[in-house]
């Protein structure tokens, strides 16, 4: 294998590592969003519970005021009974008393049901708060781990890029330009191996016998007619399988 092809093969290995690292780095924003969404969902759940409790407490106070008002109304009518002289007026007061008492009873029943609902929500609250605390701790740990992984991956990218630059300097200017052009248009993969199936390692197009023979000689640059990538017969017959 010529020095030029050996350099390209070395660059191919570095490019593969860069592609994988780039893919990993691209996943981090989505992973962060998923962590944040999980945390926000628990926060929203607690806030919704707090709002429900607050609404019930407000309604609770309103019902208590209504009950107090209806109780006062009933007492007022009862206090008027001894002063009434006519039967029809007495009957009318009894009707008013019964009405106030009935409305008060309805409000008291409504208040009891509301208090039961409020107590049920108050019992749920500690569990939701514990779940939120656990989710907050978990999210903090996962985000910290993610940050460490991303920092390490970026450091690897920088190291690989620095190594790439060294190898790139060893290529002739024309080959370097050709390599970078292909790499830019083929998702970071400019050099691919010829696979065991005698196919291009980039597009998997089968290669004609003359190309295979030339590739085995490893004495010149070869290009896949399917995808335009540079073809290299792997050193030491280390021919990878498709998808490897």
C-alpha cells in the first residue's frame, strides 16, 4: 500500500470515530430535553395539586360564610316568631326558617364533601413532593453525568481533529482537496473499505473485477462510481462485513 493510501486509511479510522462522536453529541440536546421534561412534569403535577387545594380552600371559606349567613338568617326569623300576632305571618316565618335551614343543610353537606376531597388531596401531596424531590435529584445527577460525557466527547473530538490535521499535511494538495470535498458531501466519510461482498463500504454497490484487482494492488486512488467515495482495500486483508 502506498504511503498516500495508508494515510487515507488512517484518516478513515479517525473519521469513523468522529462520526460516532458527532452522533453521540447530537443526542445530548434531546437527552437533556427528556430529563427536563420529566422533571417539569412532576413540578407541574405538584403545582396542579396546589392549585386544586387552593381552589377548594377558597370554596371552603365561601361555604362557611354562606353557612354563617344562613344560620344568622334562621336565628333572625326564629327571634321574630314570638312577636308575630297573625297566623299567616307566623306560617310565613316558619316557611322562611325552613328554607334557610334547608339551604344551610345543603351547604353543610357540600362543605363536608369538599373537606373530604381537600383532605384526600392533602394526603396525596407528601407523596408527590417526595416523588418530585427524587426526580430533581435524579435529574441533577443525570444532567451532571451528561455534561461530563459531553465534555469528554468534545475533548476526544478535539484530539482526533488535531491528529487528523497532522495526517492531512502528509497528503498531496490535490488529494487533500479531493478528500475534504467528498467528506463534506458524504456525512463525514470520504474513505471506505471494499467489503467482503466486493462492495463499496459506503453505498454497498458491487465493484467490477478490474476495480477489485486495482484495489488489491493498492498503488493508486480508486473511486466508487456509485457514491464517489475513495475506495481502499483494507490492510492485511482485514475486510469488514457490510454494516461494520
